[in-house]
């Protein structure tokens, strides 16, 4: 399903000075003092009871019950007041923020472009122009001279005009190269609208598909598109067929999912002759297929869903390949006949050592991807000798590598991506026949970058249950001298990052923004904690459901271990995480607040219990397999309650904290961070800074546009340097 003709999803306000009843009336005496002290949210009595347990939640009112419409003036006034306080607190750091933004921008090649890739009769690529926020997308006929003016097929900057927020979602070129379908989101609410352009004439067709949350897949000889509409609660429960030139109201439902915890997606097989429709949740899959030329024909079910069994498929030359965990936790690769698709014969058996994460079929060979001892592997295999792997060798001991965009079935040269914590993002072509790598492009850093100034390490730290947790670290070789020049004695500060959920492994990759901390004497560390699948599928399972607290303990213990090994000291660890990683930030400051000098928690999933109890929220039913269902299970209720950051806030000292939110965020709704900050203000016993910034016109990913996003990173780093007492030296 990976080669679907250039179809992909490219996965942040107004400030108010006056308070209303949302904030205690006696908090401020006059207008001039509004932003001098933090807003104090009013407590309103509210309780709920499940499984005989009653919970008090005095900030429940911050959840506007008319959501997704947010029109409660008390709620809006409180959010604006927090924004005003944030601006007031950060205003003295404006010079530092600007200095950081300038140096971060200086590391970005403004007029940059991607490496062209062939698809059909054209080469496709995208470019940033100097100063531009968004990309332009181009193509040129294969064989055309370089001086031939390329065809501009899409300008994101034009589409973004007049919008506070813009995001390109899917972009899909038809098989014959004539039509381009694309989708856009202009609010951050992740409800995309799709349009179709005739690339021969430049005409925008009348077709408009609203409320989209999926890729766009061309079928039926480029006369129709398959897409997934969003339900009222942001769930993709259908695969629908839109015939070009017909009303959207006439679109045909190809598949409808009855289980609201599942999500539906569609794509094409390797030879693009079959439409594959998959449905599933975080632990269970079910797949169907049909001829791409006749998508309204009856679907063929591969194998009925079985709780806990995941699988995906692809086909070539009348044979099906299946990636599944049905008999091994680290997955196996099997094959089947299209006539008996549910009968699977093992091609590559599951392995305790090798974690198989993906596969891709090409005409003359196939590729398996995975991790061995936590390191990425890309292996070329032959159909007649699948057990013999031709591994692609990479030059460093720790890195992030994998297949990039390879849209052609008859590809003989593979496009790869590669980077490490000291090596910038690199694009390679790998000649399969010659077993050779050719570097096509490496990320250019205009302001200069010397990799020899940095060192990277991978250490293992023992968690409290005896598990060894890997940590990747990058720092300057002359770190001690940099710190001494700033009058800092001892090991210096260390920034610790992790995610730890959904089986997502944080790669040890490169970051230009990170250099703004590292070049000032920080060590930067990524903790490969349980909850991700860094060390295999079991590593992920040991951080979910009733083992969720392993994730938080691993992070706390990793920080403690880095202190013990002399990388940093008590109170000099700074940390950040977003979404489920924001939940991580909430849990660790409840557990071990004295370790940290500053915390940044982006769109944090911190009101875990309330969210998992609300089946009407966009993602809740599909999340029960990750966190547990506290509605049905008393055990799940009690366990989530025991760690939910909002529910575990206590009367203790907390480190300085910066929290972000998006008013239009459908993934972590704005009221989770708002309630958490309100409760922290009420409970905490310290005078440390606590600020919250809500993007009033954006969603989960913060502000859109590369410079807007970069400025938010500069703001985050300015907060960290300020709290670590390094802001004056940093400017």
C-alpha cells in the first residue's frame, strides 16, 4: 500500500486585558496589574462517580460543552487572560527570543528544494523560495533540459493567503499525470477540503470534497477518487468513491465500519491494480481489497479481525504478501494466494532479535525494514531467495535511516533518507544491482556547521525494575569550556526529550534548532523509553495499558542516571514533550519535581481519566486499546486515576513550566492543558513561573508556516534558557 501514486498526508491570538467571572474578581485591582500576576481560574463545584468512586473536578467548566463550537465567554476570557499573562512574562525575554529565532533561521537554507523523483512521465519536487512560509510544488517532463521552465503545479503560499493557519494534507497525481487532487486545512481542526486541478489546462474543477481526513487515491482509470470523510467526532469510518464531475452527495460508500474505535484508510497495491481498504485500531486489523478498475465490485475480505492481531498486505503478480504479528510479537512476513487470502504461508519468520516494521514490493526485489538492537535496518531481498538479505550498510554507529519516496514498481534505484544526531538530513540513491550508495543531497546549513565539534553517545541506564533504557546524547566536545566561559561550574544543563506512546520510536536524528541549546553548553538527550517500540514490539507493550507507568519511571530514572553519570546535576535537567509526551511531562513533575530546572509541555494529554470517560470526544473510542476503558473496567479506572497528571497534582513545589494548547485541536482538546494549569496554580507551593499559551487559530501542531513554527521553538528555548539563568549570556 506504500506506492499510491504520490498520495500522502503531510501530517498554532488575540490577547485580552480584562477578566470576567471566569477569574476571581478580587485577584486584580486595576487594568495595569492584569498581566503582572497569573490569572486564577474560578472553582465551580462539579463531581462525577464511576465504579463507586467520586471525583471532584472544580475546573470542569473550562470544557465548553458546545464543543467543537467554543463560544462560552467565561472560557474564552480565561484562555485570553492566560495568553496575556504569558506575553507579559515572556516580554523581558523578547530580545533573547528574537536572537534565537535569527540564529535558527540562519541555519535554514531559505531557497531550498527537494531532490526530484520520477513518477510516470514526470519528475516531481518541491521548493521553498527565500522568505516564503510555504512550499511550491513543481514537475518537469522526464528528459526535458534543465533550462526548461518547470511546471508550477501547486503554490501553498497562494492557498495560505488570508488564513491565520494553513496546512496541505493529501496531494495525489493521477496515473496518467493529467489531474492533481489535493486537500487543505485552514483552521487547524484537521477537517480538510479536497480540490482537483487539470494540470494540462490549469483549470480547477468544480469538484469539492469537504470534511476529509484521509489520503486521496485515484482509481477507475483516473475517473474517480477514494477518500475517507470525517464523522462529526473526527472519526474516519468510511471509504467513499467520488466520480469526477458528479455531486459529492452521489458518492458511493465502498466500506463502512461499525466499530467507532476503528479507523478506515485506503491505498493501492504495488502494481496499482488493486484498491486496498484497511480498518483497525491500535491493536487489531482487518483488510479488504478489490480491483482498482472496478472499485464498486464486492470487496474481498483477507481475514476477519481477531483482537490483538495486526496485519497489512500488498500484492504483486497475483500473489499477496502479509505483515502480521499473529504468531510472533515482532511480526513475520507471509504470503498467500489471492484466491485464498486468509491462508498464510511464512516467508520470514518472526524473530526475537530482528523487529520487522515494514516491507515494500518492487518488480525485481522486495525490501524489508526493521530494527536490530534498536538500530534501523533496510534489507534487499529476492523473491526466489527471501531468507537471504542484502543489508544496506550505513556509516555511523547510531543513526536514523529508511526508505524515502519510491513511487515506481519497476524501481531499480532506491531513494533513501539518512541522518544522525551529528549528521544532517541526507538523501541517497541506492543502486540495488551495484550495491552502492550515492549521496544526492545533504541538508545545507548556511550559517555554518562543523560536525567535528560534536560528539554523540548511546548509553544504557538501569530503570528501577532492572530494565536497561537506551539514551542517545549529543553535545559539544568543548562543552566544559563553553560552560566555564559563562561562569557555570560542574557538569552543566541537559535537555531530555521523549515521547513514549503508540509504539513510536523517537529516532536519533539531526536538528538545526537543537544546536541553539547544544552550542550554549547543553547536552541534549533522547530517552528511548518503553511505550515506543525502539527495542521491538514488546518494548511498546510494556509501556501501555496496565504497564503505562513504566514509561514515566523510565524517563525519571533516565534523568537520574544521567545525573549519576555526571552529564548534568540535580535541578539542571530540562525536559520537553508534546501530546502523549506532554502527558509524560505531567507525570514526571508529579513524581520527581526536584530533578528539573524547566519543563515545556506541548498540547499535553494530561486529563487522561476524563477524556477516556468521554466516548463522544473525537479519539476516545480508538484510544481505549492504548490506555484502557475506564467506563467498562473498574481496574482501568483506578489505574488511570493513579497516574493521570491532572488527577495527581498535589501540594508540592513544581519546576518552572511552559504549557501550550491549540483552541482548534481535535486530538488534545484545549481544556486539558487549561484545566491542568488552573489546578497547578491552585495547588503548587512554589513561586516558580507557570505560563500557558493557547494558539487561538490553530490545532495540535501549533502554528503553520516554517517561520511561525520556528519562532515558537525560539520562544520555547528562550523560556528554558531564562529559567536556567542563562538568558543574559545567550543573547
